[in-house]
C-alpha cells in the first residue's frame, strides 16, 4: 500500500507516522527538511514516481484547492483525504469529487459513536457545543504568532481551525437550516484572525443549537450537551466521559485514536467519513456565520 502526503507540518507528520505504522509506504510533497520520508518537489512528479492509492492533503487551508486540483489533474483515482476545512471559502469551480473525503476526525471518537446510538429515534430539543483553548498554549515551544492559526490569509482563526464543532453539529443533528452569530477578534492576542465566535442555528433535527469556540480559554475544554424529549446527554472530550442522566460512561482515548480510526476508515471508505458535499456544506456554513456576524442578521442555507 502506498500513500502520498502533501504538506508535512504537524498534522501531515501525524498522518505519516500513523500510516507508516499501518504498513503504508510513504512519500511526501513538502519543503520541510526534517521530513524523514522520500520527498518530491511537486505533486505530478510524486504521483508518477510512486503510484499511490491514497493521498492526504495536509497543507495550509488556502492551498487545499490548488493541491487538490493538481492531484486530480494527474489522473489520480484513489481516495483523497483533505484536512479540514475543505477550502478557505466556497468556490464556483471545483474539481471532480467522488473520491474526496474531508478530515473531520472527531466523527470517529467513541463519544460520537455512542452519542449517535443514543440519539437514534429521539426527538431532539436543544444542543450546546463548546470548544476553547488558549492559543499560545497550543504548540509548546513555538511562537503562536507565526502559526497559520494566527493568520487570516493562511486560513487561520477559530471558525476554520475549530470547525469540528460545526461538522459535529450537522453530523449529529442534521444539516443546518439558518444561522446567526457574533464573533471576530476581541482579545489582545497578536493575531489578525478571529479569536472567538458564538453561534446560534437551527438544523434539520434540532430547533436550537448554540456553539461557542475560542482561542482564549485558559482551561482547555471541548464537549457538548444535547437535550432530547427523554434524556440529556453530556459529553466531555477532555475527561473522555459521556453522562446520560445519572450514568457516566468512560471512553479513554489518546491523541492518535480518532486519527487512526479515520485512516482505518479510509481503507474501507467507511460511510461515516465526511464527503466532499458535506465538507462544502461546512465551508458554506462558515461563510454564513461570517456574513451573519458582519451584517447582524440571520442567514438561511441555500
């Protein structure tokens, strides 16, 4: 089995190490001199030389479209996993997409698998999602001001960086129908990207969904509460717990669990993988959230 990694930063390195452990032969398209795998200067040369069956695009968000187009223009017909979000903004012209999946790996967290089981057949009344971590603490030993997260031009900002919550809300509660939001850059962090957003929306299966995301929380947090007609589900990703009524279920994981589960899912094209169309829907949702915050209005899905 052969895989091509396009972009060898921290997430590209994680994918490469996991694929290596799963028995893949690896090649990379990167300018990173620390890459330990065979390196090629561009995508066409890499595809021609290695004939991979799997490709992962883990470059900066603003490079995703050009990288994907270059890859598919070579005639590559294997599965493609594009890091989230799929694109920096919606595009009118996109390449063929039947084989493209988007790397929303939290879909493969056991908390989410269990939550989907619990929600089957339930009437959902409301949901609240929250995620936050102080940006200078994200990558110890590095200057946060030089990261892509700090740069709007590179596709940084909480709305794109933490779009897992946008995807999970749709994955668990159905497609978004309308949205309104408040957000932007409010702190003294030395970045030009957005540092927090608070979102209110309606989805196909839930009349009231709120999502808060920020780069500001000094105590890392990630989780959600979903209220149904019969019970309440509270998930805490940091503690690895799911509370349903008075029952607490434990789901221990490590940093690689969801990434490895996602890569194994790619090997069989698991239907839980985020499709190109679903990934584009999140890109449109991101744009709708920004438009709503700028214009102080509700935005309805197309």
